């Protein structure tokens, strides 16, 4: 489902974000991607989401290659790979339902199906009661749930999460993690970047990949 | 396309103040261009009116034979650029003089001999009222042995054509300058409007919207803003025209083709500016 083949990413002024990283995440796996700040976690997610291209090597996601997917075709990848961020990135001034509906609309959902599908997605993340609330009326945990519902709008095969609990308290964090596990249980790959070791320890069933200064230094699957 | 139009209208409703300001900026920029067009058109008309008075007069000798004059008339009529050649008899010349200058009437009645010569008045076709044509005809007329003198107000004709050239160069230069300024103002107004929605563009890219899906509503919005601004400019220009016409002096309104060109220009620059602004944000995710 996700493959990185000798991927390096070097930014200008010779800043090495990733160096010769190779990994494979098969279908249905739940993966924690961990490491200190600046280890390359966000860069790896960005490359998988094709928000950027590797300096060398190849990223393959759900049949699409970074070396063969043009800028105009990136939207195809994005519909197979959902992503959520630490800062939620919801549209202010629109309700939870409208935020999710927006994603459904832009991905070609027929108009009359948008509302019911958005409601189902909000229900899936436990936010039916808050459909009419705007982001500033929601807690951090609730906003992240809306962001997750939006990421699921195109029924992706992969869900990326970049420090999704970074701005949340412990209770909200547990709730979001539980939600990710539920999503993973449906067969979707979940790849979550986090530096929270407590979080990782609380889910021993998950695979753990560790980056350090852009290199892959630990893979729990190989350690077994 | 219908969805894009709906989205464009919805965007207007979501941010009416920003949209209005954008349209206002576009309108004011085009208004300046509209005033310039109004001034240019009226200057052009004024020059044309003066140019219509450009003519060559060949004064005939007393002993000019009618058959020679008739032949000469035909030759002059066939010259390129000549619209008409009119024979003015001595009697007709006297009649004109006494009509146009009443003070002559009294003194001319005391004269035994009509002092005014017969003449050939040569008028030029529109588009041929230029130095070369005038000089060519004057030279041709001077060749006739029965022509005493040829006059065409050389000095003021030279000045007129010089003024026309200067006017044309100035109009083109200033027109381009105003158009560039208007284009920049329109581009800035549209960019501000698109910038205000860059989060939406970002999210659309994030969740997998196609480029065309993202761009189309913005292009339509750009066209609508350009059209609104163009309409506002038209209203302001027309209002200025009416004020000047009623309170200062007579002023012609510009041709419909110029109005349509102005509106089309507003739409074109609106679309172009939108396209460039959206393109920038499409590359960010």
C-alpha cells in the first residue's frame, strides 16, 4: 500500500530531511512513525501525500509513483490518501457539517448525497450532535474528529495523521486514538506520526517505525 | 459549469464586502480609462471637424476658357484622395463675400468690376486629408496655365497634421499607460480576493479536488468582478459625460464598440488575474 524505496529528501542549503529511507506498509496495518522533532516524520508524510517529491528514490502509494505521477494527477492520490494535522485545518465560518460536506463536494459527490453522507461521517466519528457547530464552538478533540471525518470523505485506503493529538489533552487524545483504531479495523492503513512514547506504549499491537536525523533506525516488525 | 457558477455566486454572498471592494477597485481603474477614452474620442472628433475644412483653392485667371477649366476640373477629380471639385464663378464668389462679410456689400455695389476671381475648390475624402495628398493636388493645380494662384493655408494645415500626429502618439502612449495601470489595479484587487480564500484552495487540494474544479469558480468570479467593475466604470463615465454636457460644454458619447471593448477588457483582465492568482496557490500543497 505504501512503499518508500531509498527515499532521500534534501532541501536547499543542504538540509537533509530524509536519507535513504526504505519501508513498506502493507494493507490494513496500523503504524506509529516516531522520532524527535526534526527527525523527518512530517517530511515522510508529506512525500506519501505527494505534497512534495523526493530528491532521490521513489514513493509508491496505492499504485501511484512519485516518479510517474504528474502535478495534475496528484488529486488521484489525494483521494486514496486522507490526512489530518495537528492544527486541524478546518474552514472557519463553516459548520462541522459544511466542512465535511465541502470535501464531499469537491471530490464529486452528487449534490443530493452530500448532506446525508456528511452526517454519516460525523456520526462515524461521534459528532452527530455537533453538526451545526462552527470550529470555534468545538473543543480541540471535536475539531480533530471533524478533520478526520473530512479526511474520510473520499473513502481513502490510507489515513495519514501528523501529530494529530499534539494540541489535545489526555482524554481527547485517548478518544482520537480509539477512533483511529476503529478506522483501522475497517481495513484502512493508518500511519500516525507522533513523538509521544506514552501513546505508542498504550498500543502494543501497532507497528513502530523510528526516524532519527532522517534515517530509519528502528522497525518493530524487524525487531520481532 | 453550472456548479462553478453557483459556487462563484455563493462566494460573492459569503464575502460581500470584499467582493464589493474588489469590484470598486476594478471600476475605478476602468473609470480612469473610460475618462481617457471619452477625452480621446472627443479630441478625435474635433480634429476631424477641422480636417474637413482642409481644401485647396485654385484661383483662375480672368482669361481662363470654360473648356480648359472643365478639362482641368475632370483631371483634378480623378486625382487620388479628391472627393469633390467645385467650380465657383466670379459672381458666386462675390455673392459669398457679401454674405459672409456684410461690410463688403456696400463697397462692392459701388464697384464697376467684380474683383473676385473664379476658382476651383478641391475637397478631400476622409482618410486622405493629409500633407502628401494636399501638396500633390496643389502642385497639380499649379501646373494648369489658366490657374493664377493656389492657396491651402499651408501653415495651419501643417500645424493641424502635426497636431494630429502628436495627438495620436500621445493617445496611444497614455492609453497604454492607463491600460497597464488599470490591469495592475485589477490584478491586485483580484489577488486580494483570492488570497482571502487561500485556505479553501488549500483544503480543496488536500482532499483531492481537480485543478479545473478549483480554478473554474475563481475564473468565473474574476469575470464577474471584471464585469461589475466595468459596469460601474461605464456608469461613472456616462455620469461624468452628462455633467459636462449639461453644465460645461457639448461632448460626444463614445461609440458602442468602445463601450463593449471596455466591458470585455474588464472581464478579460478579471479572468486573467484570477487565473494567475489561483495558479500560485495551487502549487502550494
